[in-house]
C-alpha cells in the first residue's frame, strides 16, 4: 500500500491581480495551467492558437486570482466587471436575459483547481474572494455560466438557475447553465 499525503492548506499563497497587472510570465503560466486542467478532464481547447495554452480576450480586463504552492499555480479564477451587457464574456448565452440584468455586474469564469488540491476548500475560497470584491465594486449581481456538473455546487453558494442547459459558445459539445446571485 502506498501512502498518499494531501498538500497542506496553509502551504499556498493566494493573490488577486487587478486588470492589466498580471505579468507576461504569469499569463503564460496561467494559460498553461488552464489548458492542463481542461485536458485532464478530457476536454479540448479548440478556440486557442495552441491546445497547451488557454488565455482569452476577457482575461485582459479581468481580476485574476492565482493560488500558488512552491512556485506552481494550483488554482485560479477570473472575474470581469461589466457595465455594459454587450461586453459580457460569451455574451450570446445571456442574450435572453438582457432586459433582466442590471449593471454594474460581475461575471465569473475559469475557476480551476489542480487535481491533487481538490476537496480542500480552494474553490470555496476563490468563490468567497470574488464575492467580496464584487461587493466592494458595488456590483448588483454576479452572473456565470457553468457546466451542468457544477450547478449544485454553485446553488450551495446561493446562485439561482436563470436559463436551462444550452450548448456553450466556446465549447459547443458541453451544456452550460446560466446562473445569477443578487448582491
């Protein structure tokens, strides 16, 4: 029998980067981390120039959280502040709700946790950190589109389903659910 040691929760740092402050080196590491996590889940990043690097235009204007352990990214999340619904990432998913959503709002995406660090509260910490910042920025609500498999987890954080599952814009082979939490 092989002993498996879980990483210690206190052994990582969590940093939030304001829009435009993430270094080029950290952007590269972020893109590689996202791609690795996605591939581990059996998915393919088709909308990027290379399948081993995943960054998007929405990252340029986002708050980005990086959790690191010994110089390696172990978790990340993104939050965009939106004052115009036309600028929502994957805006087409939200089209039916354009007259129901009020700005400013926050939109969340790209929460990813390294496999060996899961089930230790990192995702919840990233959710709570983004919630606090959204409140500080006077957002009226938070919207997100998540894979069907994540709906129950987000409902546990008081998000409500706004639209039934629909194919994703960047990942049309997956079903996404648009959710919202009022602040």
